[in-house]
């Protein structure tokens, strides 16, 4: 039984890596199961025993990654600063560098990125609301969008640069940048 589990893990890993390789060159809608299986050196029957189509494979890859990020955030109750939380998230991103290069790349899944960025949206906006009564809900949403979109831009650049900075250093930079900008609106 152990041998079968190892074989299944290997097959799924090869399919994952092959899909990511193809996604660096073209969008998911242009990738066929045949092409994926040929690159992975796996027959179509084996592929279909695990996945419905290439979209299903990508969804499962994204779900696994999302769970990693979500778990890091869920553990944030023991984290004392935003820099520590961001550091954990950036560590997960760096550990999944091959996937993130694709997700943040030209043919990445922008809907998935939005899903990841909105994990803590309600909690963060509510926390900001407690800092000030002078800013209305729409303005808080603008501040959130600005902060998240700017942070995603920094992440994209970090990924393009091959993760040149350490996750802790990048997290401290993003927190400092965001907090300085938000001080104009929120009493932090």
C-alpha cells in the first residue's frame, strides 16, 4: 500500500509540475489534457483517475496553496505584529515559488489572487474602522484596495526578482510602507 501511495504522490507531483511549466507559456484555456500528459509522460487514463480536466487540476493545486496561506493566517492569533503575519505569508509564497511564479505571472489566475487577498478583508476593515469614525465605509474599502493592490505589486516584483529579499525583510518593508501611508487617514 505504501508503494501505491508513493506512486500516486509522484504522479500528482509530475502532473502539477507539468501544468505549471505549460502555464508559464500559455493560458489554462489553451492547455489540453493530451499535451499535459505527453509532457508529464503519463497516460490520459491515469490523469482522468485523479482529475476531470486541466481546470480541475489547477483548482486542486490552488486549493492546496490557499489552505497553506489560510492556515498561516489562522495561526495569526498568536502573532504579535502585522510584520510577523506577512512574514509567514511570504514564507509560504517563497516555499511555493514555482506555483507563485505562475499565479502572479502573465497567465496567472487573477480570480485566485483576489480570493487570497480577501481572506482577512472583513477583519482588517473592521479593525481599521475601530481606529477612526471619521472615514466612511467606502473610503475604508478604497484604502483596503490600495493597500492590497500595492502589496500584490510588491509581491509580483519580489517573485520576478527570484525572491531576492528574505521574507522577513520584505514583510517589514511592506508594513512600514502601508502604515506610513495609512497614518494620513487612520490613527495608528
